[in-house]
C-alpha cells in the first residue's frame, strides 16, 4: 500500500519541517520505504541529512528541467528505508520569479 502525506502551511515557524522529518523517520523506523521530498527554499530537511556540498541536483532541477528525473535526485540517507529528494537554494530564486509573474499588472 502506498500513501502520500503532505505537510504544508503557508505560515512559517509552525513546525512543518520538524513534522516532516520526524514523521518520515518514524515510518522508516517501522520498516516502510519512505521518500521525504523537500520543496522548501531553505532546504532544512535536506541539510538535516546531507551536507550542502553533497547536493548537485535538486527538486528544483526536476521541476524546471524536463531532462532531470526524480530518480536522479533521490538519495539514500543513513537509514536504509529512508530516502530524500533534496531541495536547494535555487528554489528561492524560483519563488522570486513566480511571484514576479503574478505581481505584474496585465495589459
């Protein structure tokens, strides 16, 4: 059985990252193959498992470049049942670009 669990809230500082990390770790501990996908520009769940220098491709690449597959960015963590799809600093740039597109007045 496959389940998709999303932890999302527009408000900052409400524990989204902490919840996602601990929930994914608990599921992995219980023997469930778990993929934690980090889409946060701050990449805090990514840096909880990896050094920033270890990240060459990220979910940004998957979402912005059709040649980069999800499989290419998934990395195993120290727990054999827990995998991570990493975020990266470039998400912050993407947010700025998308925000600018929606803030422009239409002609």
